[in-house]
């Protein structure tokens, strides 16, 4: 980290002094280092950057050699279209920690080709490639995925075989990471289709709530995307707790893709998107991949903007919803700490110091007295409840007891209300099905009517009448204007297809023409023989009629997938705020050691 910091500071000085290290006298005509000029430059800059002359000289040579290599790479790319990519290898995959690793390739090759070369060259068998926070698709070309000359590619290890002789186990491990992502996606897709109309004891489903725990009304399509995003996020957080940062980052980036399909208005009502950005950059830090500096900065800025919209400028919206802001302060501690770290790596000591001061202030307030924690746990509260309660009440034990007790009561009341909503929904569903409506239509009507059975029945009646009228009108034979048929025949269509298209479009020649063109002149059977309305069924169905709903007829594998992903969903709604701050304290100490180092350089 210190090397990145000193290089960033030196680059700024070199720009100010308009010094180009790739030109003479600092680089010879054979691209070798001009030792004497570089040494003199190191002597001049050492007192300014507060590092020793030897450290500055080493950093200057590193900057010079990188600039020369980049210039040679640019020339090669102009002449041969062979690009130079910088590889950010896993820390345990680097032979020389200080040496940068490069790969030359054309950009019209698929990502799988360079993955194979990396595997062979560096002994990394099972990897993923990340560019600006996006996973490269192995089957796609590099240039189709915005890979350019001089791009920085993060190499992420996804599994490690234990022994070469156990080929079967190696093959299984190779699939583990992708299978984990696929199983997570499938499990949450099943959950996203469930609407709570089945017995929750046998068929769990998910609801999305605000910071207070109140369910949010979200359009079905957007809700599905949001459940997938939040599901991947929770799986990633579970892996982070187990220090499996490689696997965690894969899931977090999937969550980021899913959040990208949600509306901006929705994202401003919950803080999940902001927390996700923090978690991704925290993984970058743990994987020592902070050379992804630009992507890290952008993610932290998105997190800060999202917190502003979600909580309010002075966190007044959060105060209004929850009555305090103490628990959320851990998120700002992590935000400011990562901002301090990135500022330091960018050579901005002043900003790094300012942010670290904010971090230390928050850390002092959020670190809890062990005796107070023990006292609360002795009263029967969990460690998580004690920690969250003390932070919410700024360390006041008596207030924390009242706060935790009140939160328990609120959660119990919400559970009772939810059980009552589900009971009424189940009763309404049963009544509507007895009236002959399908389970799917009855469930949708109840959801649209906010659980009101009478309103739902009215919605179903209107829908049935409208569909019946549409079928009646469609089946009514209308006389066909032969002149319109002849126009279509003149265009080359068959008489039977022309007449059918005119019937379907109500005699509209232009519409009939477009319909025939869309279907290559042959209308499909489903257009020629439309199905009757689906709102009513002759007998109530006893089987599952919607994906993932009900336990009857459900694939046992689907049940396993759902149970698997549910294991990673925390039972406490504020689990993401329950940080012990152990990792944060280590990073704080690391930052202080860098920023408070002796400014008197030694040669």
C-alpha cells in the first residue's frame, strides 16, 4: 500500500514540474534508466514526500519503467493491434509482490483464451476475470466487453483443487463456484414467484420491507429483480463473514447487476444498494485489489449518494423512521475508512487524514464497554441485541434495555399482523377458488385488492366479462372486403392467410400486412385458434399452479434450493448493521501507521 501512495504523490509532483521520466536524461536511448539524474531527482523529492531517498529512488524507477512499457505497448498496439493488459493477480499468486504483471493479446479473441493463458503462465487453474467491477463472459470477445489497450484486469480465484491425483474432486471443485451462483439465483427466482398465498409453514416466501420493517408495494417484475439482487447480496455477506472474499465478490457483483435493472426511485427508499457498494469495495480491500482505484471511488460515491437520498442530508429521514441513527453510524464509519484508504493510495494525504479523523471519532462512539455488553446479555438479551441496542442509545444501558424490549414488542406485533394478513389472504383465496376461479387469478386479484376479498371478487368479475366480450367479438364472423383480400394477394400472400389476417386485424390492411410479414406469411395456430378465458375453471384445481407456490407437486430439488438460500438470510433485519469493528480497527491501525510515519527521511 505504501508503494502505491508514494508513487501517486510522485506522479503529482512530476506533473507539476513537467518532468517526463520516459525521456532523456532519465531514460536512455536503449530504454535503460539514467541512474544519476534519477538519483538527484530522488534527493530533491524525498523531503517533500516524507520518504527516504532510497524509497523515492525505487518508486521513481518503478514509475519510469511502467511509463516506458506503456509507451512501447501503445506503439505495438498502433502497429500490430496487439494490446497490453495489466493483470491484478491474487496476492498468493504473485511471484514478486512489487512487480506488475502484463499480458499481450489481440482484443478480438474470446476471454476464455486469455483465461487459459493466465492459468498456464501463473498456475491459476480456476479463475474469473473482472473489469471495472464486471465479470467478463468467457465466451465473448474482449473488445465486445469494453476491454481496451492498457485495461486493468482483476484475476479472481474461484476454487483451489486439493490434490492433483484426485481428478474427480478437482472437476467437482471447478464447478463449485459457478454452481453456487446458479443455485443462489435459482433459489431466489423460486422465492420471487411466491406471493404468500400458501401455508408459510410449508412454503416460505419473501417480502421486501422499509427500514421500519413495513412491507413495500412494488410492481411484480421489479420485485422479482429486487429479490434476486438482495438474495445474491445476502449470500455474498454470508461468505464475507466466513472470510471467503473471492466467492463473496462473485455473488456481490451478481447482486450489482440485478440492482441495475431496478428503478432509481425504488433504490432511494432502501439502503441495500449503498451497503452493497461498500461490501464490494471492502472485498477489494480484503483481496488487496485496490489498484481498481477508479471503480472503488465510483462505488463509494454511489454509496454516499444513496445514503443521502435514503437517510436525508442530516439523517432526518432515518431519525423520523427509526427514532435514532446510532446503529447506521457503522456504515458511515466503513464508508469514511474506505474513502481514507483510497485517498491515501491516490497520494492525497490531506483528504486521507481528514476522513480518518471522522472514522476515529465514530469508532470512539461505537466501541462498546465490555461490562455493559455482559450486563445486557446477563438480562437475557443476545449479543447482537446488546450491541445494536447500546449503539442506538449511545452506550446508555437503561435506555438500551427499554429500546431492545420495545424492538422485540414491535417485531412480535409485526409478526402477528403478518400472520393475520396471511390468514385473511388464505381464507379469501379458498373462497374465490370455491367460486371456480383458478389459484393464480385469485391470488393476483387479492394482491391487487390488498387482501380485500370483496374487491378481489369484483376485479375477477370485470376481468371475466371483458375477456368473454373479447372472445365473442373475435368469434363473430364479419364480412371480408374482397378488395382488401386482393391487395394482400397482390403482395404475394396466400388467400387463406390473407383472409385470416384481415379477420384478426378487423379489416385493417396495413395491420394485416405487418402481421403476415412478422410471421413469414404463415399465421401460427395460436393466433388462428385463440384459447378461451383462463379466469374461470370448471373445478378448483388441487395442484400447484404457479412457480414455486405450494408444497404439492413441487420438485424436491426446488425445495432444497429454497432451503439452502434461506439459510443465508439473517433472522434479524438489522444484521447488516451488527459489525464487531474488529476488521475496521485493524485497517484504522494500518492507516495511522502510514499517515503518522516519521516525516524525516533517511538515506
